[in-house]
C-alpha cells in the first residue's frame, strides 16, 4: 500500500476580517479619509450614470458603485511613487490614486474639496465624456484612464490586459532601489486569463513588489463566479505560485486597509508579490444605469442584501458612533461634492434646440488630433551620427551577422544602463539559442534575464518597463510565430499605448524576433510576420539584411522612443558580410532604404534575407538592369517613398520580393500603395514573389516548395522584363 503524507502550501492563505475593537482603535483621520474619498467616488459615479442615461457618455460607463470600499481601503495606504493600474471598471481606483496624490495631509475633519481635488474630478469626468480636457485628451474615455504623475499608470479594456505591464512597473521600482510597489486591479473574470496566471508565476519567480488585487464582484458580466471556476476562493490561486494571499470582505474598507497594510509590509521588505482578494458587489449591470436584476441574472433580493452592507454606510455609522464627525457634517460634505460635480458638468454642457443637454462644441478635441501621437516625432534622434557602409570612415571588414547582433547589444548596454534583455534562454547556452546574447551575457549577466515560457507575461513586463520609462527592454521572441501567443500585449497594449493615453509619454520597447523558414521547424516556427506586424500603426518595424545595417539600425531602434520590432532571419545568422570593426555607435536613419544595385529595367523591392537572394538572381539574368531597393524600414510611417518613387519613375516596372506565405504577405499592401501612388508611371502591374498559400512544413521538399528563394526571383524577373 502506498504511504500518504498531507502537504501544505509554502505561503500563507489568510482570511482577514475586522472586529469591533479594530473599528474602535482605527485612527480617526484614517476613517475620515476613507469616508470622504468613498463619498466623492460614489457621487462621481452616480453623476456619470446620470450623464450616461442622457446619452452624454459615448460608449460604456462601467460604474464602480458598491465597490468603493475596496478601492479606498487599498489605495489610501499607498504613496505617489507606488503605482496602480486596472481594468475597464477602474474609475474608483483611478480617482482614489489621484486624490491621494493631490490631497494634503490632514488629521482632523473630513477631506476638503480643494482646487486640486476639483481639478481631478473635472479632468476625469472630461475624459469619460471624451473631451479635450481629459487626462488622455478624450482618447481614453471610461476604460483607459492614465495620470502618470499620480502613479495611475492606466486602466485597460482588455480583461487581464494590464496585469503583465504591472510586473514591468514593479521590476523598474525594484531595480531603481526603492521600496515602492505596484498594485494591479482586476476582477473575478480575469483570474482565469492566461496572461494573469503567467504573471503570477513571473512575479513570484523574480520576487517583484507587485500586489495582485482581485475585485471579486461575483459576476463576469452575467456569469457567476462559481460557474466559471471550481475554486471560487480566487486568492487560492496564489498557493500554486508561492504567493502569500489574503481574502477580505471588500464591503469593509477598514478590513481591506488592514489586509493591504500587511501586504505592503511584505512587499516593501523585498519579499515578493502578494494577492489580496476583496469580495465586493457592483450595484449595477456591467455598464449603464440599470441593476443586474433588470437583465435576469440576479434577483432583487440578492441586490438588496448587498446594499444593506454598503461600505459608505458602514464607514458613516462608525464615524458618527465614535463622534469623529456628525451626520450633518457628512451630509454637508456629500451635498458639496454633488454641487461641484453638477457645476463641472454644466461647464461642458449646453441646451440643444429640443431642450435636452448636449456637449458644447468647444469641449470636444479638435478633429485634427485624431492621429497625433500614434508614434513620436523622432526628435530624440536629432543629434544622431548617421553612417552608410559606402561612406563610413571607420574600419570595416568581414563580420559574422550573429556577432554584429551580440556586439552592438553589448555596446548599447555599456552606454545605457537602462537596457535590459529578456526572453527564453537568453541567459543560457552561452548566448541564447543562436548566440545573439553572448557578449551581453559576458559583460552584463545581471541584465540578461531568462524568462519562463510565457510570451504574454514577459512581453507585457517589457511593455510596462517602457511605459514607466525607467527601463529600455530588449525582448526576444525565440521565433516570430510566437507573436500570436503575445498578441494582446504586442498589438493591443504596447502598439496602442502611446496614442490611447493621449499621445503623451513614450514606449521605448524593442522586440527582436527571428524568422526560420528553411530550417525544418515546420508550420508554427517559420512565418514571416512583417505583413501582420505592419498593420499595427504604433509599431516601427525594421529588417536588417547585413551586419553593417544591423548595427546602425539596432542603435536607432534603441534610441527611439517608439516601440520597434527588429526582424532577423536565421539564414543571416551564420552569414558574413561587411560590418564595423571598431565603431558600434553610428545609426541609420528611420525611413531610409538602401539601393543595392542600379538599373533601368525593373525596380525590385525586398528586405531581410531575400535581399541576398535577389542579388544572386541578378547574377543569373545580367541582361536585365535592376534597381534593387533594400527597404530596411517596413512600417507604413517609415517607408522610404522618395527612393521608391524615384526608381519607379525610372524603370516603370516593379517586382516585390518576399519569402513568406501569400496570406500574410507584406508585399500585397505595398503593391496596393504603389499602384495608387504611381499608377501613371507603371508599364505593367506590380508583380510579386511570395511563398505559397500553406505554411512551410517539416518535409524538406515541401518546405522548399512553400517558400521563395533565388529561383523564384529569377523566374519573376524574366516574366516582368518581358511584359
């Protein structure tokens, strides 16, 4: 018979609740602060629902009415240098953090509606209504609220989407040598999201000062939590990751405060992450001014029972019982904030001809602002020393492509201590799976960080580092196909952050990723992602084809304040080419292509390893004169149209060459743009070389049939030259 030994979790899992003595012992100033802020938030949310009912809030209005106790209880003990981020239902947390930033210390009396507090109310309301005076200049609305100066780093419309970024904020805080912490807020629905669980593991493995605050309001839209998970005690997730966890009644603000105080003590001491689960109740539906019972997934009796435990009433009763403030003083404070909110609203609103209210025309953002801030203006590159191989005054010689990668990364880490490399196995195998991190690992082993296999988590962590601004992450995806695993963080978060939050701040994030077509790694490791990546307006995408260009382009990427994806091809890793021997500091301009050959018959446009295949093809058709353009920069904003247009106007024929599958083709969109811009100069339709419809497979012959190489370019050149 087997023997059995009961096991216990390595970390504590605690249910915390208050006693009458706790309420009697609580500092009067704390109770007044909790009550005052909760009252301001409740009144604010009620006014937002009033505006929403009149159609004055464009889009959803996810109110937090009923959940204020969790917000004020957990945020009042935070400092300005502590960070928070949250979910689509985040007005209460944003306001609490902003109030804490602007409110003066006050030990007696209810908090005062100072001018700074009124400004917070005005700008938050303006943002929710989509107005120019909002914190994100109207772009964020109800779901994307950010005020970096206050440590409110952004709420998020993707369930669980902000959690990995919070790990990046916490990483920067710890690396800066402070005892500041980050609190990331999310609901019961997000607890089962992969990126959240990935971040639990990453934060615990790296001992990050990050509190995962679960607002368990019992329903993900209309699905009860006990139908969505077999373990409805959501903080129990922490046991599997060795994270100390607390469960607390979120309708009791003092209990939340006590639990957060304990969690903060643990994190500020350098002991790693925590989980606090607060069971709260949203009084209204997912969004809008109606209760859940109106949609049939709750009963009125259930709603009534929770309203009888209202956190504001609990605070009010104890404050009055202890004689800290009178009922009249509390009522007067409530009336004052309601009056203030209506005054703020009236400043945005006017009567329309039908006698209803509407937003004043002067309050809206100017429509010319629509694309401003998708990316930066590149002014950070103004003092760059730009070089090209044919004019470079330094010593050049034959260099291995992979060594150029390793050397330039190490050089930039030498000159910029903010740079950190992270990815799977980058700190092993003497430089990762291909040797790209060999020199950085030799010189800066503490800044080359091997991650768990969790692309969403570590890409998001890098995104958080960049959004915070104190770090310049270089994230490696072992294969480009893995971008799909991290698609939320890459496309929804990193690419959109700068624009979404009002075009303010920067996102200096670099992603390195390799293309491996032709290596036998099959359908899930062989794609060319350029056609997909360049659909994201906020990403810059660069594709170096030789060692010299790699050094200059990576230097530019690491100086840029926008997120940049640097594509690399495995075929190039073992190749050699001209590169710098002693100068690793030059840059190559954003938006500058290179002309690799010149001729009058055809313009060939390519990038990455296919540039080499094009040069091979030209040697086989010497009778055809070709302008070969190596794009280098692929994203829409960085395309070198001057070079393309000059060449097309000379040759009048265009061939676009790429290796990957036709379905995710980069060239299709480029061909469309060329034909729209330069139709009158074309003597033939834009021709293209691509791979096949199917992804490359394992069989050597089938893989070769699925991708393009030199032979396909030769055939296409002869075809278009004869047109």
